[in-house]
C-alpha cells in the first residue's frame, strides 16, 4: 500500500479527531494546526505508527503573527517519512507573553539545536529541553530579533539617500 496524504490525514483524524484543524495541501505538502499541548502526542504518534513512520524532523522553527491575539507565535514542525517520501507540516500556536511548548528532544535529536535556534530568535521556551540557551546571539540580548516588533529601518537616519534605493526622485 502506498502512503498518501489522505491516509495520513485519516489516521490523524481517527486518533485526534476535530482537535486538528486548518487542513491544507499546498504543493502536495499536508499541513494542519494542532493545540500546543498536543504537540508531543502528535509527534509520538507520527513517529511510532508503523504505517506513518515520520521519523525525520526536517525543520522546526517559529513565525511571529503580531495581529493574532493570544496566538502570536506559531511553532512549525516539518516531518518526513523517508521510506515513502511523504512530508507534512503542522503548527501549534502560543501567546507571545507565555511561549511555552513541550520539547521534542526526546524523540528527535535534531530538535535540540532547532529548538535552541527557535528560542534564540523568537523566544519560544521549550519545556524539558536539556540545554535551552542562545545558540547564535549573545546571552546578554534581552529581545528576540525575528519577532515583528521593530521597524524595518530607522526613519530618523539622515545618512542614507532614498534615491539610491528607488524610493523617491527619478533614477534617470
């Protein structure tokens, strides 16, 4: 039997029911949303099930949605079943004031560094992580640089010429 997105979706719905939402398949990439307190149960099910076999964590990151009150931070998991070459993505949302999500390090060794990077840039606290500290930025940093809380450029700067960037005046 060839594993398809429909089979994966059916097995997930049988196990978790209507707790999983926002099903999509952009570019044949099965995607859904789950409650954040189910992230490890879902990962464990996807890993253990002998039909699904999602045993490779391709990526783990976050996205900041400042306009989504109460769920400003999305933690995004990308998994791959290497035998059947099927990928999936799922997201869990958390409040930017209390960004606690359970760690996946016991299941996927790659989660160790990926969760540290996600903490470093977005401030997601992975509960149970064995060494959650900054991985690229200095420890003294008191902010998370990939959150959309800062202007893209300093509007008070006088040392830049907007014409050089195609913003104002004619280039000819």
